[in-house]
């Protein structure tokens, strides 16, 4: 999905999205199916990463399979880039709205809070009533309150009380919520022409911070889940959102998108084992290279809107776009479903040592997660999504030019 200068400029200017933006200035109001496809890929990678933990590695083929699936952790980084791109785009397009802050936060809360708090409260309530195996897969009692305030990627880590649990994957949601809390004010205060520069500076700070923390403390979860140490992925997406709203600048650098993405891919290829077991290289330079690679892919997918090509058509496959549509629910539900299913079948899975049984478990878990996420979206989440219409950005209406003709 790499472009040369003239082709990208032609695609950008002929794109229905770009033409609409020229008239209304609102790029973020346009639907780009390829981005939904990328979101579907991201959530699939994360799901496969967690799925491998529940496949017993009883023989060599299963151990190889588990090693490959483990590499799906990078799906979170793709999520971060996509979030930075989409959220920054919304903020830039609505910066002049009279209800800029209230509209953004109300619409975000309606999208995120109902499902998040519904699942969080349900899990803790069931655990309180039933106990049993739940006691072993929950965060420690004095840490649970931090999940309600999206601080679970800070306090438990700083006090060394974090442990793998049924809602441990909520750390990435905490990172994004903290981004939503701070970034709108930055966009509102910054002149539009400075947004890109701030993104690049922040990108460098995140890389430097990770290098420092890893040098001082080694491989610890505090670095992996630290909001400021992971903001380079979010800011890489934000930089792309700023670029597509500066056509002149984008046209000048479009010919470099391909080489930049290729360079990032080469850096990652030099340390492929980092995907199987993220070490110092991957968690320092690798995370930033991954952010750059994903940013070029997101930017290319956005610019290719309305074009034809095998990559673009693949990203718009109905199954991928459906996964993208239900990705939030899939992300929230998949670990609890995997843990509950494995707890029920663990004795059989471990004693039978059957590859076919593991495959059957993986297939059943995959289908269950998808069905639950789709049902949740259609019957629960959409009720709140409809309310977003009440909080539309109130953009100023441009006055028509004054007529110079005589009455």
C-alpha cells in the first residue's frame, strides 16, 4: 500500500473524502472501510495472542503454533495508532465547535463507559457472590478500585501488586482513556500548524523515556504499560491525522511514505525473535519502529479510499469490517470468555494432550467471543450510541460572501 508522489496526490485530490473535506472541512465524518478492516486485524491479533495461553503446548506442533500466536501482542500497538489517528482527526475537525469539549467527552463516554463498567461491575459482582476459581483470576482486592478510575496501569504496577488476571487486558483501555483526557486540551491550545511538530517531539520523548526506564530497571511491566512510554504509537497516528489535513505538506512527503515504512519494517525484521519474546530491543527501538510501520499502513489505507487494489479490497472484506465494527466488545469480552472456558475444560485439555481438542476449544472460544460481542453491540451498546446524536459538535456556520452587485 505504498505510493509514489503523483499517484498519492491524484488519489487524495480525487477522493470523495478529500472533496467533501474541501467543502466542509470535516474529514473525520467520512467512513473509510479499510480502517475498519485494520481494526479487525488488530483485534484478531490481540485475540490470538491471548488464545495461545490457553492451548496446552503438549507437542512440538502446538508449541510452534503458540509461539506464532504469541506475536499477536503487536495488535495493541496497531490499536494505539488507529486511535491516535481517528481521535486526533475528530479533535482537529471540531476544534472550532462551541461545544468542543462537552461534545467530545460526552460522545466518548457513551461509546466506552457502558460496556466497560457493565463488564467490570458484572465480573466483580459474580466473583463476590461465587468465589471459587474467580478468586485466583481477579486483581487483588485493594487494587480493584483503580480499574474504575482507569488507573490500573499505574497504581498496582508502582506498588508491585499487579498480576495476570481476568481484566488485566484493560491496561490498554486505561492508556487510551488517559490519552483522551489530556490530548483534547493540547489540540485546543495548539495552533493547527504546530500539532505535527508536537507529535514528533512527543514521539521522541516516549522513545527516550523507554530507553531510560529499561536501562535503569530492566524489563518490567511498568514500562510496557506506562502511558508516557507508550504514547509514541498514539502520537504516530495523531501525526498522520495532522498530515492528511495539510494537503500541501502531505503531497510533499507522500513519496517518502513507502521508504519510511520499509525502513521501519527492516528494523523490525532485524530482530524477529522480539515478536516471540519482546526483549530490550523490541521494548525500546522496536515499539517505535512498529508505531512508524503501522502509521504508514494506516495513512496508506486512508489515502487509498476510493481506489482499487488487492490490498484495499482485502481490508474491505465483510468479515474484517465486521470484526472492526465489533472490535471493542471483542477486546473487552475475550479474556473473560477464554478464562471461563479454560477453567471448565482444563482437566480434559491437560490430560487428553490432543491437538484436535485444543483446536476445538480454540474454535468454540472464537465463535463464542464473536457472538457475544455482536449481540452486545446490537442489543446493548447501540442503545447508547444513538444518544451520541444529542451531542453533535456545534460547528460555526460560514457566512455567505457579501454581494457587490447593485440592488
